[in-house]
């Protein structure tokens, strides 16, 4: 007896998967058969996706909301589509793109049309990922140009840093002793020294 599954993915833990879950329930998929990952689509090393792959059997049907929920890399999407449809022999229905429903068009023309649409949408998904990264980089660069600093704020050096640092460079005290006198962790002392020597 073939089963119906759903796959849901959001890029991070704070994103909401409700929209995708509603679409799955509207297609009659039970909660027990919905696999959810909360991580990037850059690759397929995702726990729920891998668990789902192990459970899928020939003749099963897999729903996804949109092709970018499957993944973001053009080559990886095409490869996983091949694994699912050719190796696992399951049908896939992309809810937002009815042309990507392998139950329809089992003839040569339908398969060709589905392959073309899949390739176009996979390209769009990867291109969107590249655009997101580019926009993030541009945003960070613009913020830095405005003087915004990223990362943990730098704490000012202790007043006795120069004197302790000189004793350490002269070999009078060890790095651990210097860090203790300055009230900081040895790793912090090493970082500050490295930063000073740049």
C-alpha cells in the first residue's frame, strides 16, 4: 500500500513553517507523515530529510510546497529529484507548481515538460540563494561604511596592560601569569597580544 508524505523546510529555527503545514494538511497528509527540517537548503544533509528518504518506498507520493523547500542548489535539486523519482520510484507533487507533479504526464511529452520546468525552477532557486548572499554582503558592507561594528564589543584594555605586557615580552612572567594579573582568560590575553602585533 503506497503512502503519502510531506516535506517541510524552513531555513532557521525562528522561521515559521505554518504556511507549508497548512498546504500539507489541505492535501490530506497526516501529521505523522510530515517531515520537518529547520535548516538551510544548501545541501541535503538534514536529519528529517534523510529519515524520510529511508522510509520512502516505490509508489509513495511526496508533497513539497515549492521547489526551493527541497533545496537551493541547482545540481543538488536535480540529483535529489532523480534519486526520488528514478531510484526510489516515488511520485512528487510540487504544490505551487502543478506542472511538477510526476503523476501527470507519464508520457514522453509530459516527462519532457516536467524536466524543463524542474530545471528552470532549480536554476531560479539557486540564483535566489546567490542573490540573498550578495544582498547580505552588500548590507554588511554598507553597515560597516556607516561605522556599525559586528561581533562582540571590544572591552578596553586594563590600565596595567602595558606594564604586564612588557614584563611578559621580557620573559619575566608567563602568559598565564600575565593573564591572571590582567584578570582575563589566557586565550583572551593571547588574542589581545596577537591583535597588538598586527
